[in-house]
């Protein structure tokens, strides 16, 4: 796997399979935020070649219209947020979405399965199992209500990686 930007992880199984919260174009929050670095061409190509795109929540630095325009032909995976507004609006726009079941593993390739953990704040964590390795993609969610659950599941994996936002404003991924 590789990380890029404020919340983007690219997950591979011999090829790019899944990208999370891809901010690849546009300036969210009415232009008050911009990308501080250009996305390297190899990572951009990997993002564009992923079959699946997962969005954790609807804040415009995660689900940004300009990025979605470039990825709308992908299978969009969403948390099961209360009310389902993001899913409803994307479906109405003709985008292929799938709402992931809460706290259940879903196979997305031969060696990758994912588990979505939506929280009461309309955000979500994504657990990504690549064989016996676990990526806990916390992005900026804080894992509200799931810390014990995540710790219990993590014990079943040989290697564990936590991806979370570090800092405010110009956020970087912190890999622990």
C-alpha cells in the first residue's frame, strides 16, 4: 500500500484495487484549501486505475466534486451513515455506489478484505486486511466508539498499520 495527501491510501493486490478519500483535483472549502504538493504521476496513475473508491465522509477535503468527476466510473464504497444522504445523491447522479455493512468483512480481491466502521459523527474508519496485515485507516475520524473493537481485531494480524491525520490545516498522514 501507499499513502498520498491528507487521507488517501492506495491498496494493491498485484495491481491498484482500492483508493480511500482521494483528493486529486480541486480546492475544497470554497477555495480556502489547496493541495500543498503535486501528486506524483505514478501515484496518480495508481489512483485512476483502482477499481474501488471509498469515501469516509462528506467533508469536501475527502469527498470533493472535482475528484469525484475523475472517479465517477469506479465502484464507489460508502459507510452506512445515518440517513444515507451521500449515497442517495450519488445514485441520483448515476454513480455506481455500494453501502458497506457496518463491522462486517467484505472481500474486494483475492487477498484484500475491508471492514467499514461508521460512527455517530457521520465519519468512518476503514479496516483493510491484506492477507495477515492490517491497515487501520482512521483518517481524521478518531474511531469514535470503536477503539476496543479495533484493538481486539488487530490482535489477529501479524503486522498492523494505523493511518491517521496528524496536524491541522496542512494535514499529513501519520503512519504508526
